[in-house]
């Protein structure tokens, strides 16, 4: 049985909710394709978790009115896109659930292709306020974003990071440096 990140072995590590969550995510995480058993145990890749954690967190905030700084802008954007058919009271819980599903997909690595498709569709909606409401997104167009503008830019950075991680869906993996060729070869 493998040990927990805290060095606790066996059933005792399940005593807390955090211990159970870490165990479940450790078991669900896909392994690197080129990992050799002699390289030692795989360590959690915290850089791979960050986009999923942030998307999950900010999506969960939208379930609670007034906690997300961008929920009013998101609600008005969806209302504009739907020509007034979807009111924010209906659209924000849908958007929150959408983002939570994306976050869980990125965290667990399950259904990565579907997760990345959902993320790409969500990012299209995320960028639209830049065009629909530029006066609310920038104090000085295009270099001084408001808090909502910064939120949108943060989402674009998270999407870029998630898409880089998505390159591993078809068996690729990320390397810090490309392999070097031997001299004289």
C-alpha cells in the first residue's frame, strides 16, 4: 500500500476528509506514460492541478450569490447572448455547474477530451464581455483592466495552461527540457 503525502500509512490516513480526498485523487490521477518504476514513486504534479483547482473554486463561488466578483458580468453576458431568454438567476447556476465539472475533469484527468471541449466553449463565453462591455472591463482600453477584466484575463491564462496539459491526452507528456544529443553523434 502506498503512503500518503503526510507519511501516514494504512487506514489511519483516511481519518480526515482531506486524507480521503488525497487518497481518491491519488488513485484517480492518470500516470505519466514514460514513467519507469525504477525512477521511484511518482510525485503529484501540482502544476497540473492548478488550472483545475482554480476553475473548480471559481465555479463553486458562483453557486453563492455575491461571492464571485464576475457573476454580474457573466449573468449579463449570458443574457445578452441568449437575447434575454436566460435570466442570470437561471444561467449562473448552470455556469457554476459547468465550471465545477470542468474543474473536476482537469483535477482527476477523467474524460479529458470532453473536459477540454467544455473549457474551450466556456472560454469563448469568457472572452465575450471584452467585446460586449468594454467600458466595464477596462478603465483605459486596452491596457488597464478593471477587476472584472483581470478576472477574464486570469481565465484566459488558466485556459492556456489547461490546453497545454491537454496535449497529454493522446499519450504525450511534458518535459522540462528536450533530450540532448550526444556530441559527435
